[in-house]
């Protein structure tokens, strides 16, 4: 599946506004080498859409997701406890006080290992495969169609990437929630993993996969599509100069702002499913239906406030780190898509004809 997408991305004569177009015929080896040297001269470390490019995108995803999710483990711990036991923890402030009183400051770091490993794997798939699917899907369309329906390309690419990312994340997410919300069960991943296998079998690691998809796929679709569109709008209406005239630092500020805006919407869209995932991994006898019936519509929104803060900050930092990695590794960073010239001429001709 991935190889066919890569092949489509590389060989399609119409790669759309989401990637660079290559309509020229094959060139002799000497000319190809000359072009490669010219490409290196521009400062890029790899070709857009190449295997190396996608691999480096995956590395950026590992760093952006692994670092940020691990950094907010204390807030995530309190959020999970608030979701599964609202009577005891009541709100964020009380949650921190009770957690510190019972386990000390070190207790706030519980679950850091499965968080770091799980979300690093998720970031690898989420960002790396998003770039693969985005280039592959746009390469299946002609230039004008790819531009007109670019939001659908973002949505389809991000949903496809997250499907695989959640398969990588699910076992570590299950262990993390057990460590954070079940007192006395385990304090580390090395303790939790064998206990879960011995008591419930390997199937327990994917018990929460369906609701995890329900939480993460809408979240990621919003995260990527909203980010891409927000970047377009910021450069069009807010930033006082074109992107190519902005410094790398100014571009990263725009990235951070667009990421935070996208993160707020992500948190709202995915929060009910997040609550269900936490409850499922806490209670091995629970089902999705029983949890929703017990909590009610109001209950599934418990912990939304801290999650907005957490996810907004996380998403902004993830995009910032991801884009900074691209700058650091001298990777190609195409500007926001612009209307193809053929489409501009056609629309101008239609407008003139109507007059």
C-alpha cells in the first residue's frame, strides 16, 4: 500500500499544489547529476517526496510527539484521574493536591515511560505517513483538482496516517492509563506490562483501540486540516509580508500560532472519546455503551478545561518542533498551496466572458 502511494507520488505527471511538479521527460544521467548538484546548491538536504524526505519527517514526528507528551505527563495524569474518579479529584487543582499528598511530587511523573515510547511511535507514523499519504493522494489527482479539494486531501491523508499510528500507540496507552489510574497496580512500565499479559492476555492492549481511533482520528484530521488552512489564512490576511520574505524565525512563530488554534479545536472534537478510553483502560469489565450510560453526556465532557490547555499547548509545540526539525535538517518546506496558473487563466476567461 505504501509503496504504491510512493510510486504514485513520484511518477504521476500531475502532483498538484501540495508537491513539486515534474512533467519533463527523463534526462540523461549527466544532466540528472547536474540537477542533483544544483539541488544541493540550494541548501536542501534531500528532495521533496523522496524516501529520505519521508524518513526525516518521521524523525521529526518522533521528536515532536515524544518530547511534548512526556513533558505534560503530570497534567495528563490529573486529567485521566479526573475522568475516571471525579468524586475524589473534583477539579484540576484538587487533583494535583490529592496526587501530591498521596504519592509525592515523584508521583506526578507516573506513566512517563509508556507515554514517551507510545507517543514517539505514534509521532513516527502520524507525521511520517501523513506526508506519504498527502503526496500520494495529491499525486493521484490533476493539479486543479488537487488544489480545489486540498482540504479533503489533508483530511484523508491524516485519517489514513492516524489509523496506523493508533495501532502503534494502543498497547502503551493501555499501560499508561493503568499505571496512572489504578493505585497499587504498578509504578513502572516494566511492572505493568507483564501483569497485564499474565492477568488478561495480549488482547487487553488493544481493548481500547476502537475508541482510541474514535478519539485520535477526528483529532488528527482536525489537527492537520485546521493547521494547514490556518497557515494559509495567516499568511494571506494576518502576516504583513509574503512567506518567502519572512525569516525562518518568523515562519516558526506562524507555525506555533496555527498549531495552537488547531489544538483547541482538536481537544473539543476528541474529548468524549478520550474520556471513554480512560474509563475502558481503568475498568477491564466495562464496555463503551456501559461507560456512556453511566457517565451521561455531561460526564464524558469532564476534564475538558485542562485538556484544552494541554492539547492546545501540545499541538502548538508539536508543529513548532516538527517545523524546526525541518529547518534544522535543511529539508524542503513548500509554501502554502497557490491556485494553479491554468486555473487562474480559466477563471479570468470565464469572468471576462460573463461580462
